[in-house]
C-alpha cells in the first residue's frame, strides 16, 4: 500500500481538533485508502478498534443508513461513552440530508468526525452554511509522480517511469493492472463511473452524447485557452445545437466532479484577475489516452498538466500569467508570496530557450522564476531565472529546491 504521506500528515495534524475533516477528490484517487492508513495509525498509538466506526455509503449492505435519522441513531448506538470515538463516513454525499447528521454529531465532544466526498458540491450550499468555520477541507488528488516512483521496484530510470506515468495515469489501482489494455479499460470505467454517478445523476443531464463530446473537446484542448462560445461553436459545426447555458452547466459539473480543474488568467503587471478565457487541466493524464483512444500522447501538454497538478498539491493557487503580449505558463500564489513557472519539454536549442525565457524576463518583480524542462541545463541561472529538471522537481518537495 502506497503511503500517502502528505495527506496522512494533514489528518494527523487535525486529529482531535474540534473540526470536521472533509477529504474531497475524484473517485478512485485513494480517499478510502487514506482512511485505512489513518486508522492504522490510530491503532498504533493506542486507539482501540471499538473506538473506530467506519461506514462506506457505496456499500449496498449499508444502504439503510442512507436515511439521515437511521444513520444518526446507528452512530450514537455504536460509540463508546466517555471515550474519544473516530467516525469515518465515506462518500457521504449518498446520504440524503447528511448535513443535518454531521452538524448534530459535531456538537458531541467525544466524536472526531471524518468524511469524504467525490463532488465539490459537498462543500456548497447547506453544509457550508451549517458548518461555516467548523470544518477543514483536504483536497486529494491521485498519485503524484513522487508517489508513483515510490511504488516501483526500480526507481532509478526517471525518464522511463515518467513515460509510464503519463500514459497509464496516476490512479493508484493502475499499478496493479497487468497490461496497457487492462489499464485503458480500467480508466475508461473510472471516467464512465464519474460521469454517471457524479455528473449525469446529480445534475439531471439527459443528453450524455453532448456531454461526452464536450469532455472530448476539453481533453483534446488541455492547456489551451477556451471559452464557452468556442465549445458551443465547435459542437454547432458538428451538427449539435446547444445553448450557452447548457455548455456552462456541463463544464461546472465536470469541475465540481474533479474531472477538470480551471485555471483563469492573471495580469502580472496589474495584479488583477482577467475574466476572458480559461484553461482547463484534467485530473489524470491517463484518462485522456483512454477516452480519445489515440496513440499520440501530446507530451508537451501532458507535462504542463502534470506541473499544474503538482503546484496544486503543494498548496498553491494557480493562474495563467499575462505580461504584455506574452504568457507565463503558471503564476503560483500562496501565503508566502508568488512564484512564476514556465514549462517546456526541451530548451537546449537556443531559439527555444529564448522563447521560453522571454515572458519571464518581462516580469520586473523579485519573486522566484523557474524554467522547468526535461533537460539538464549546465547553468544555475538566466538573469535570475532558475532552470530545473522537471523530473527532479517533481520528485522533491518544494523545500528541497
């Protein structure tokens, strides 16, 4: 079992704190496994099995507990009085009015509550209103490249491992698939499950053909500026009449189901967010290969996608930078400040290197600037811009860089 150390440490940090721990993320990214790892930790530090109560609401044998009153009473009947009890509610969005249950359990001093969900809608509306200031969200992604490498027997050939990571994706269970065909079938099954359970059903979508066409369009245009108008025009030219509102609804559903992550534009000089056009990145590169059924991986876009997700993992808010007429791949913001990232596969050709450096050179502030590529560059800095081998960057924590 892969030790999801980053997320596990987050749960340890908030253990016994008067906060509901909410783990969100796409289906099959490892949320249930994270709960298992954390429960092992609890047992190791002296918590008894009787103090741990786990319910997975995708288990048919627990279907009766999807009723909020039944669930609430079941939990109260199975906790130990006068001891701390650890309550794990997995895929809690399957419980009607689960917000009421969680809110009621929260006020009991002997309950430490952990929940997971596969839709961002979990933390909107009623739950956000009821529990404002009383929960902490831990946003989970599939395996990072560092975690993927840690699961391999031979960890030395990073370029080969990276190729496999891009093609097969980062969902943990793909590591147990025997062939590329089995991996593709598994990934297609994940995507279909997400679409049916988290998109079509929740948002009452009837035209799944339209929805899949939009997904294919966005997967095919990862890392490109797209607008709702552009998507609508593309579908219209293919013979599909679709409204602006419907396209917007579909995209919102895909983002809230953690299939897609939007990156809006940021004016670096003016320090302001721009409204026109987003880029979208997908939660896993293997999904693209499985859905589009093409042999070309489009390695440049996939590298950009992987860097974007890694910046999210490291706690940044990530935007697309605009400086004059130039674009910086990523502006990464956190409480410590700002960092700028340009991403390219190869930069050894002088004209390519200059093209990638130019946007960063136009930024006049003193925040760190990085050029990430698959190459090893024999210099430490280009006028303050630090070139880094992206595979080494991906397999190190930010503090080590």
